């Protein structure tokens, strides 16, 4: 049942009249400010004259769980605890390390809750979490959309491409591109006793905590990128002040620091897209650079969220338009000039030095420059035995190594390589009418030798 444009009630249970608190289960929007879920939870707590408990958990068995992802998440825990304490809100963080660790933490917390507020995220494991939890809970469960600047509910069907969603966003944007109001909790609850184990995270014990988890320890933490809102804001400040003025031309040059590098902070919810958009809007930079970035942050990003919200096949080739399926059928048996195994691709062992460099950047840092990311995807299509194998390889590598993986942008970006949100082009072998890219032509548009050498220095 829809409550308003951002809030959906997932079940029809009554409020617990004997509750000790309202529970906000923080899954994706890991921030204290510009968070519609938190705002709604505070309002419900004040309405019921109850304190608020914020619970954030991290399991060991989510898909692609690794030292890299765990560390990035844990780097934001301490600052949230401090921020919530200042607000008078009880914050509980729990790290479930292995199969011997306590389970059912949300269910236990729900027993003393009047209701549950959680995050509405349109892909990966979150929809299943919300469906399962709301079916088991004996209290109301509300899912709140704080994904984008425009509420996802404003688009009631899947948009075909950027050109169809762009005018709709333009008509709505002035109503939403404004600061959110501050909400204060009326009943402080810092001393609340809760039925849940807690993990205290400090800057000194993160590595030890991660080492104790039953996860993939082969994917090491990122050295250049660190999690948390403070680190996200530090990067945002650098982007707005030093990079944005030249963004329109520098963004397609992987050999320079010319892009925002904010996607991981957006994915984990450490930064709100609203905060970023307002900072860009107010920046001292040419309007064309601002417009170019806001096109990506708002139009392209919210197109991908619209896609994963309305297309249940977002994680497969079945989500592609009819013209792509037709051209793939026509070229399914085309001879591939090069064929590489999954291991060769993962290790960056191809004949193509530019592609190897992009793979190397991703494996070693957890990021890949967007310009070479498109080429990266296109070449995997060219070098795989089938379109299905190429898609599976791209999803696995992206989600395993990229800090911004497992996101609507990830799935839409990979599928763009196959023609999603694009148009038919001149017909070619293997690609059919899908857009074609080569390392030779792409590498001429920037200093590819400098980029390649930079990635070699990362080893």
C-alpha cells in the first residue's frame, strides 16, 4: 500500500501498542543526513512518542562478500555511531562473521518495535530482504525510497531510454532539487537495552574484524578509496572545486583525474545524490560542465533505477529490446577472432593492453574509469563464446571487484554494452547492430599509454 510518493507499506500488520521504540533497519542509505528513510522513521517515532533505534547489520554470506566491500562499509560505521549519539538516537551495528554467529537480529529487534522502517532499493538482495521480513514481521513495515532526487514512483513504467525520461525529469526537477528539512527526535533513547548483539568498530580494528569473517579474502581492500560519509565529502569537495570546471572535456580522459569518482559513495548511501547535485549546482564552474555532470547523476542514474524497478529481468539478457535479440540470433554463430577463458579475462591476460589496463585498475583499486568501462564491456562480448557467457563474465567481474557494483547503474551499464538504452548501429560481425567499439579508436581519444603505465604502477 502506497503511503506517499516515497513510502510503501509492505504488509498490513497493526502497530505494536506495547512497543519500546520505532526501528529503522538501515540497509542501503548509510547516512545521517539527506536520508528520506531516517526522516520518515523520526517522524513516526515522534508521532508515537517513542525513541528511535537504527539497526545496521553486515552478513558474511551476501553475494560477492569480500575484504574490499566489508572494509568499505565498516569504514563508515564509527562516524555514524557518533552522529546518531549527537541526535539522541540509539545506533546498533552488528557484524555477523560466520555460520556460528547469532542470526535473526532484525526479527528479535522487531519484537519490541512499534513498526519497522527500511530502505527501498530496486535490485540485488534488498527486494528479497524486504519481502521476507515484511511477511514475517508482526508489525507494519514501511520501505522508503531515498535512491534518487526524483522519487521512483513518479515513473510508473519502464522508460525506453534517456530521451524518454529526460523531459519528465526536467518537468519535475525544480520541485525536488532543494535541501531536505532537518528532523529532530523528541524522545532520546541512547540508554535503550535491545535484544541484539553489537559490534564496536574503530579505525584500528577494522582489518582484524574483516579477517575474522568467512568471506572472500582474495579481493583486498581498496587503497585509494575509503568508505564513509566524511571520505565521500572529501572527494566531493575536490571534485567540485578542482575537477568540475574542466569536467566537460576531462571526464573522457582516463589518464587524468577528471571524473567524480563518487559512484561507490552513492552506491553504499554514504552520500545522497541530492547533496551532490546541490553542491554541483552551486559550484563556481562553467554551466556546460555542471550540465554534463548532472545529466549523468540525475538522468542516466535515475534511468537505471527506473529500469531495475520495472524490469524483473534486469539481471539477464532477457531485459534487452527486441531489436537486440533479433540481431544476436542472426550473429550467434559468427566466428570470434579471439577467445579468452574466464581466468584469462579476470587476470587481464589478453592481447589488448588497454583492456588489460582497465581490468587491472578494477582489480587493484575497486574502480574503473567510465570511459574505458564501456570498451571493457564491449571487448568481453567480442572475446566470449556466446552473448550469455559474456554477460555472466561481466556481471561477475564487475560485482566482485567494483565498489560500485551490485547497483542499478552496474546492471544498466553492462546491458548498455549489449544495446540497452541505445539504438541500432551499422551491422558488423558478432555485434550485429549493437554499437561497436575498439581499443584502437578509443585509445586515440586520450593518452592511453599514460593510462596503461599508471595502472602498471598500481601493482
